[in-house]
C-alpha cells in the first residue's frame, strides 16, 4: 500500500510527461511512436549501442553520486559542471606529461581528476562558509571560469600540433586511454562503469551507515540545530563539497580518458546539470540514481538517431528529460499538498 | 465615530489566540491595550490592520462593518498600523517612502507628492528633508514618517504596537505629545504596550487582554496593582520546594556587558551555584535570551568575564563551552534543537559519545528504545522528530543532554506543554540539579518561576532590572518588576 502511495503519483507524472512528449512530436510533424522506438533502439539496439550507453552512463553516475552528497548537506552544487571540467583538465595534464605504462597512468589520471574537482569545489565551499557567497552564485561563476579555461588550453598551450582547433587537443597516447574489454564484437567500458557503480555504492553506504553521513544529513536539514548539537557545520559543508567535487572530477577523467581520448571544449558533456536532474528525480536517494541515470543517458544516446533517421533535432532528448523532471516534481508537490491539507480544510466531509 | 470590536475569534491550530474579544473605543480617545506576551493583543491588532482574517466576529468603524482581507483594505477603511519596526524602506528617500503604497496612476508625480508631504507634515509638526535617505533617519523620525504617510492616506484609527522600543527618552516624549494631539483632533489611537508606566502616562482608557479574552476594561487612572493582577491573573504557588544543597559556583558572570539587538545588559554580576536554579523573568525579548546565549558561548560579552567552574570562557567558541559542560536548550524545539526528517535513534547517535566511523544501527535502535522507555517518549526509534508532540520532543531533548553536564541553560522549557509533560520535564531537571548541575532557565510563566527557582532575575527593556530571592518575593511583585516598576 505504502509503495503504491509513493510510486503512484510518480507513475501518473511519468505518463503525463510521456503524453506531453508525444504531443510535442506530433506538433513537430514526426511519427511519435517511431520516434520513441528510435530512442530505445538507438540506445540498446545493438552491442555497440549498449556499450556507448554504458560509457555515457559512467560519468553521469559519478557526477550524480557526488551531487547526492552535496544535496544531503543541503547544498545546491551548481558548480558541478566546472568541477567536471577542472577534473578533466587535471587528468589531461597528467595524461600528456606522465610517461609510463597504463597501470601507472590510469590511477594517476583518476587521482588527478579527483584532486582537480575537489579543489574547484572547495573554492565554492570556502566562498560559502567563510565568504558568505551562496553556493549557487559561487558555483555558477566558477563554471564559467572553468569553461573559459578549457577553451584557452585547447586553443593555446595544449593546441594540436600544427593548427589550433576547437575540435580539441591531440589524441592522448594509448597508455593514457582507459582500458576496454573486448566481447560480443565490441569493446566495453569496464573501468568507467566500475568507477561509476562503486561511487554510487560508496555514497549509499556513507549516507546510510556512517556517523559522517548522519551528521551531513543533519547539517543539510537544519544547520542551526546541528551547530547547537555540537557538529562543526562548516567542516561538514566543506567535506561535502570535497567529496562531491572529487567525484565530479573523476567524471571529467572518464570523459577525457575513456570517451574523447583528448581534451575538447565541451568536455563536461553537460553531465553535471543532467546529474542535478537525475538526483532531483531520484529524490536525493543514492539507490535510485543508477536506474534513473541509465534511463536519462539512454534518452540522450538514443536521441542521436532522431537526427539521422527522422531529421528531428537530437535536442528532443534533452527536452524530454526536462519534461519528465518537471512533471515528476509537479506530481510530488501536488501529492505533498494533498497530504498536508486535511479533508475538512479542503471543504470535504 | 467609534471603533467597535465585536466577538472576534481567531485560532491557530489548537491555540485560541482571540477568544471572543469585544470592546468599543470612542472617537478622540487614546486607548491602551495591555497584556502579557501571548495574551492575544498582537493577533487582534493584526486582524484590525488586515494581516489576519478573523474566524468569526466583526470590526465596525463609524457604524459600518468592515471587510478586512488585506492591509490595503484596512488602510482604505481608515485603519493604519505602526509596527514595532517602522515599515520604512531604508535605501529609499523620505519622499519615495511617503508615496510608496499610495493609490494613484501608473506615473508617479513626485512634485505633487512633495507638496503633500510638506502639507501633512506641517500639520503634524514634523520636519523632513524629502530627498534624505530613510537610512539616515532615527527610529523616532521613521515613526513620524509613517504617521505622516498614514494620515495622508486618511487614517481615522492609528494602531501603535510597542512604539517606544528602541527610541530615546526625548523621542518618546515627542511621540507621546504627537499621540495626544492626534487624539485631540478626533482620531482613535490604540496604544499596545506591556509597559504599565506608559499606559498610565498616556492613555485615557484601557483594555486588558489575557489568554485571548478581555478581562478588564476601565477609564484611566486605574491603580497599577490592579492592572498587574488583571494582566497576570492570581498566582498561587504551593510551598513544596525542597532546595538542593548548594555547592561551589558553576557559572560566574563578573561585570559582564552583553549586547545583542535591542538588549543591552550592562555590568552584570551573577553566579549560579552547583545545585541552584535561577529563573529569568521578563517579557519576551527583554534580554533573557541574550543572557542565555552569552552563557552558552553563542555571543561574546563586550566587556567583563563569564566563567564556568572557575575557567574563563570569554572568547571561547560554542564547542569549547560544550566541552566545558555547558548545555543550551533553546525555545524552538524543532528549529534550534531537533532536526526534521531525522529519527529519534539518529538524534541519539548524533549526540552519543561514540565516535566510530560506521554506525551499528541495531545497537543504536536498542539504545534508543532504552531512552524511549526511560524518558517515556511516545514514539519509536525510527519516528522522525517532527512526528513527535511538543512534550515528546522536549523529552527527547532531555534524553540528549549529556550525563556530565555542569550548567544547563533552558529557554521556556515547558512552553506549550500540558501540565503532565511540564511536571515530568521538571522532575528530570530537578534530578539533574540534585546531581550538582546548575540550572538557569527563562520562562514567561510566573508560577513556574516561583515554583522551581531559588533566585529570580527580572529583565526589563533589555537589561537586568532586579534580582530577587524567591523566598522574598511573590507573583504580585514579579508582575510589577516585569512591567518595569518597583512595588510601592
């Protein structure tokens, strides 16, 4: 009964979002069911498509896991995009400058990405705790700075041999690529998926079973009470930023070392903002992050097919994702309202 | 013209803030509304000024029943309210503040408004520089600006809510003469205060409200002891106190000066011995919270010294105070004590002394069940704080007090609790006292103060007004002291 009560409104919202999505397709003059089927086929239709979906899933898992931590601490970590970018820059620096075999470079790029993201997040954290700058504004500003930095690096110091191009730096040498696993006629992103799933599991464990996680949750829900209970709130806020930033930074490493194999201007892939939507939809719980993130990347990866086959812009995928989140949140707000308003106050007997 | 208030009812949940209030104020009178905190006077004024809608009852002005659904309706009907903090926009000029909220066409005619400002302020005897920023005005001048604005908008009734808070003696004298002039010109002036002296000085009639009801109406002058008795009711105290043996001083304040907002506690010498209970009396916001916060380490004294068990904690952080055995329980149980969405068991884990990284939830649930039994909390280990009743939230907060606490600072420990829960809270607190804990608590309940304190510190107007041994005082005297008067 309880499950029905909580998932019921969500299912209604999903149905409404789907109906709205279909209406949009009709407006655009596209055959709606074919288009939706293309989304499925484009993301899961073959071994190589599944592999591509999993590769996109990994950075989204990492970024979302980090966001679960910052949300638990009551923080809107809008700076997550910048943290992915700086993680990617740090990983690129290591990949370009560190000699040696893959078993040296792989951990080095992962650690570099984590440190890069962590430091970038701590700037927002220090601005918030000691500078009185709200993390939304600090994070947004830092996103722009990071986006500028990556363009500067790609066109400047790290430009391709010969001519500078926005298509990115030179391809890394192969030991800096994340190793893949060959099976079913395609290569599988084993390392990124392992990193992504491990991060979600670790975050779940941290919030569920540890003193740190419980205190983080208390700080997020009521900083005033938490402070009076003797919890050093600023330290916990900075800790949440550090963990969230580190995970976002590793997502950046995955982007450069497993997907592009070079640094490109749009290196974050928008996974930071998409991660915020995923975590909102998962109602801030780590358990739901993995399936919802998979659903979202499936839409993203699959929507490229719309362009190829139906001449629809692939931006439709993003539109659909946004609609789903909006409808689910409206549904959530609506059922919360129903729950809080007593029958008599609604004028019912 | 008369203002008639007819059988006004207003409830917030189970609390009946106004429970059938009826009275009439005639034209040209300066009418005082007197009552202790929570008596219902603010609620009534907010109804008159359109902030709240009534549950039932009506407001009649000049024979016409008013339909007040918003402050704009009230002003339209001729009822203007001056809030305790004048509603002035500090970054705006005097002129802009004056025209703000006035009805009129989209285009603002500043030059016409300037003429009006001058005309109305001249009539009232005020002088303003229209281009001056409101930020540069004193609180008294801000009030004058508000009065000017409300008069221009055609106010026939002016409500003043504790208008003398935060203004100087001269400004107060000036304000009072303005109020007298307004009344002479035929306005109805409602003057809300808890200061007996001001009501005596100013008003020609008075209504006393207690527990949402009118308990007394009369033309002034009325003997002050009668007003005190009407405000607080008769206080009966059974003599069942058994003072605990007192030990060495735990809390010591020497010449402490503490400032926060309108509170200004100057050169306070006070000590609380082990096993002693000190009650802080006074109307809300008279400085009790400021003293508690300073003792808890949330506020640094600007001068003097605060020490616990002989160790000075003057510049020490809040966490240092915790380590020294100081425990502070603020009034807002769910705002400053507990965390919504966090369960009983989780709260107890948060305050337990275990510091291991992982939590053993089975053990934690078991420990929580033990505390739930010990403190008779109605709830399960998994119940979130907000699902508990006020009494059970307070029991949980008591359970969260560490065992080795030396000084307990409590703000309204039994506010909103039923008699049984309140008695239980005190039973547990007195157990702590017997163990040698020093207790300082603030309360608005005279009965509670007289029953449990060894000494009572009375606050008035942001500072300590008097310190009394409980054996040498009684409810009537406390009523006087709280109102800022010595008993004659």
